[in-house]
C-alpha cells in the first residue's frame, strides 16, 4: 500500500528555512521506508536568500563577516544526532580570498545554491513547492492537520507540520516614533523610522540637506553607503595612501550620533598567530556548569537580572581570555608568571576590588588592561568646546581604533573576540537575555570592516558626515528636529530630516506580521523581550497555558531559539546547526508517527 501523502509548511525561506531544509534532507537519508511528502516553502522573496539576502539589491552593500567565517554546512565539531554533511564555506564556493567581505548579493547566490543542493538531496517522494506569497494565518485543531492561509489564496495550505522561520520582522511604530512621524507630517519634515535600510526609500533626503541620524551601528553603515557611493560619489587614494572621498554633489549631509557617540569597533585585521601561543582555553568561568547553575536559580525560572546575575561571569570570562593571551604572548608587558596570575584571578570575585588590584599590580600599562565599562562608553567625560573640535576628536578616535584593531601587538583583543563568541554560544541556552547584551556584543565583536571606517573618516573630512557626539538627544520643536549631545555642551544641530538608523525591534504584540500577532493573541507565549517562546529541545512553540504545540515549530531571530544570531563560522559547533538538526529530526519523527497511525487506521 502506498503511504499517505503528507505536508510540511515552512514559512520563511531565508537562511534559517534553508538550513532546516538541509537538515531534513540530511536526516531523511537515515529514515526507513518510503517518503510521500510535500514541502511548501512560503516566502514572497526567493528561497535561499529570502528578504535580507536576496540577489536583487544594491551591489554596494557588503556582508559584515569575512567569507571564511560563513558556512551553511555541518562539520565534525557539530554535536548533532543527525549526519554531518560537509560542504564549501562561502569563500571556497565563490572562489574568493577568505578575508573578503563579500557583497550581500554574492551571499544570496551561495544561499540559493545551498537551497538547490538541499532540494536535490531530498529522497524520492519528497516534492518542494515555493509559494511567492505572504502567509497570513495558521489555524487548525491542536492534534489535527494545520491550515496555513496565504495572501491572495482563498483556501489554505494543509499541513501536518508547520515551521515558522520568519526571521527579521517589521514592527509597528512605538509611541515615540508615531509622535515623531506625526510631527514630521504636520511640519513638512522627513522622518524615516527604524527599518531595513536596503528596503527604505531614501529619495526624500535631498542633496545638500542636513539630516539627523540617530544610531551608529550597522544600519548606519548601510545608510552611509547608499547615500554616498549609492548616489555617485567615489573613493580614491591620495599620494600618502589616504582614502579620499570625491562627492557627486547629490549627497545629503549626515549628522550622526548615538548613546555611545562612536561607530562600532573595527573588525580585527589579523588572524590568530599560533606560533605566539595557544588560544585561550574557553569556556572557563562561563561554561555549561555555570549555565546549569543559572538555569536552576529561582526554582528553575533562571536568572532574573542580567546585570546582577550574568554580567559578572561574562566580565570574568572575557578578562580571562584577555589576560591569558597577554601573559602567554606578551609576558614582557606583565609582572607575574601566568601560573601565579591565573590562580589568583580564578580565586577573585568578579568585578571586585581584589581582582582590580591584582590586574593593576600585574599589568603596568593601563592600555593592556581590559576595562569593559570604559570600552562600552568611550566618550564618557569627554567634552569638546565646539563641533569642529569634536570632528577632529572623533576622526582621531577612528584612526586609533583602526590602528589598534589591525596591530597584532594588541592580540588580547582577538582573544576577547573569541571570548565573546564563546559567551554568546553559552548564553543561547538561557534563551532571551534582552537586547543590551546583543548590542554590546555587536559593538565589540561585530563592527564594520576596516575599509568602511576608512571611508567614514574620508566622508567626515569631505564634510558629508558630521559627528554629533554621545548621549545624543533629539527633540521635535519649533517646526524642526534638534539634536544635542553630552560631547559638546550647549551646542545643537537643527535639521528638517531625521533618520532612525537601526533595525526594527518587533515584539510579538507589535510586529507587523499578522500571522505572529494572531498566534500571540491565541495564546502563544512571549518572552520578557517579546520574542516567541519555543521549547529549547526541538523548537516547538510554547503556549501561555504551559503546553507545547505538537505540530508547530519556530526558530530564528523572532524566537528565543535565535542560535548564534549570525552566520556560522566553520568548526564552532554552532548552536544554530544543532537547533536546526533537532527540529528537523522532531519533524521527521512526528511525520513518521502520523504516517504509521494513518496506515494502521
Ligand atoms: C541587514 C542585516 C545584515 C546582516 N548581516 C550579517 C552578516 O554580514 N553576517 C552575519 O553573520 N549575519 C548577518 N546578519 C544576521 C543573520 O545573517 C541574519 O539574521 C539572517 O538573515 C537570519 O536568517 P533567517 O532566515 O532567520 O531570517 P531572515 O533572513 O529574516 O529570513 C526570514 C524570511 O521569512 C520571510 N517571512 C517572514 N514573515 C513571513 C510571512 N508571514 N510569510 C512568508 N514569508 C515570511 C521573509 O520574507 C524572509 O525571507 C544580518 C542581519 C540583517 C538584518
């Protein structure tokens, strides 16, 4: 008797949807019996890249990772129950230098290829259908077939299992953004709220117009690129090798500031020098045992105050990575042997006076000490008499950052980077730790490639970018937008345009995605930060009544199973791959079970 035909609907065909399909293909090879399965991929954008990595976008936008750090394939470091199926890392696939920051279109090509390879590897009997539409609603009885309604289709897709891999979502404006937008309409100003910059219509920003930009992270870099090179400007090197910007005359003038007032730290410009010492043996102070202990707190509810319960462990872990490298690679800059320092460091309380004194006595140069609070707030206490002075000051800051981040004499910075990756991986087990940590991580570990900061400095010299400073405040008054900052007391900048250079931060209640909003209204649980709560074991969606939905799964940035939050680096036992594998296996087990029951009935 031929098996009953089954149906799996995956909403979202970006990197996560593609990764799950790859794991379904890999794990199907292990499965016994015939397959009779339709996989419906629902996404208005092409499968593989999806919205963020679609191939139709400006070639000027780069990835923020080196090509050698981006893989969609498992290797022997990945602890999965399913088979390891190796494949090329981005630079191998593209035939480019591993240190290249590939443009996003190229990454879209890689993802498309991964998608097609996964489809080709699915067993006979599995058919994949792409529906280039938005999914609007999931319904159906808890223990029966699910229904997924698509835009423009009168009847739903039927599904034995549904996976929501919807990733980065648009958000409704919050009260502040609504008020700013309404003010802009009343006064004929331009206000661009948080958005995916590649999708924003920037035509309202006129040549030569003063524009306030709030946010100095990666969304700013995209904005800067699209409004400069994207409008016909060019870069050249002068006789001294300095990057110089040649404007097209069509650029607005960007006045950029933020809470920190500085751009994210440059990507490191060198690799690990194995000859000069081993990698820090991590995890050490924030590993599985400490996470178990944190999770067990408060009768199993886990830590409830990130800064109090988790941050001290992070500080100690990153300090350990830093000093391990300093003492082993640059012992001449220390006063103690590593063995003695390590023992005392291990015994000291995190963030305590004993630890501070130990570091002060063992590491003479303050530039060799790790001070995360100072790194987080580099302009604290820095005051300038005028905006002109601030421009000079910040160009100097960027130059110093570029020099340090490209100088292996500061290789403890690279050890801290490895420490940040380790901590990030460990923290995934805690689920939603709130936005602060992600921001801090991105600022230190996931900043722009060096060439982008050189461009920023050139744009500053050309007067196309102007720095506003730290603790930037924007007020809407007297028919304009007005910015002030702590860095230049008493001074202000006025403009008729304001851009919020950051990604939307949708919560389940405030996302524009009607499917997720309704799911939430019908009882799906949200974490404290508003993410969709899922079972960490296999990605099944959790409900407020304490149940997990037997047939609905979700993974990715809109859930508390975010994985690494970025593409996987090779040989890192990536949590995203482990999640994808666990979910794919749970789906296949469920389908097998349902099929057996249908055959027996
Ligand atoms: C602008 C940007 C740049 C980034 N750059 C890097 C980088 O350089 N390096 C790095 O490691 N990481 C980077 N990241 C992080 C990481 O790569 C992304 O988080 C990755 O795209 C996540 O993949 P995803 O499939 O979970 O989500 P997404 O890429 O957002 O894909 C989700 C898909 O779901 C679809 N979808 C959503 N709702 C529906 C619906 N209701 N119906 C149908 N389809 C729906 C969307 O159209 C989209 O295609 C970046 C993230 C962003 C936002």
